[in-house]
C-alpha cells in the first residue's frame, strides 16, 4: 500500500479507537473524536473506502476491513509506544499526547523497533 497521509492515518486510528470503545463506528463519533465537521468525515470515509480500509454505505455504520484494522492497529500501537516512551523520559501526559500524535507519522520503523527494545528493559 502507498504511504498514507497524516490525515488518513489519524482517521483510521480514530476509527479503531472508537471501535474498541463502543463496538460500532458512526461518523458523528469520528467527527467528535477528531474535532472535525461531519462533511470532512464523509469525505475522508469516501477516501478510506476507495483504499479498501473501510466499508460504508450511505447512512450506515462504518466497518473496518481486515486490511484497515491491521493498519489501524499498527498506527495505534506506534502511538502508544511513542506516548509511553515520552512519559518514561519525563514528559508530561499532556505534552506526550500532543507530541506523540505528531511523531507517530514521521518515525521510522527502525526507531520504532529500538523504542520497543528500550521500553522492554
């Protein structure tokens, strides 16, 4: 799969988190979680649908495909890893949350692997 934009990664991660919390995914929940408009969510869902990361018909719940769920879990796991690392080195929870949302989109797999090893110590 081609490299995805930060925005698409944010949407797929939000969908994953909502699914974990609520079991069902609705556009209004995505809009609320990301602080965006429902039309913005609709546009993003159309793009995610074209990428085969979700399935959605008009006025129905959103369902992640297996490919979408794998990608979402990977993005979410990276988010948690970076967040935990930032906490471990003394960053406040508030700053860690903001910073990890930025870092998770640009960090290399090599760095991710090294962070995992570091946090396992």
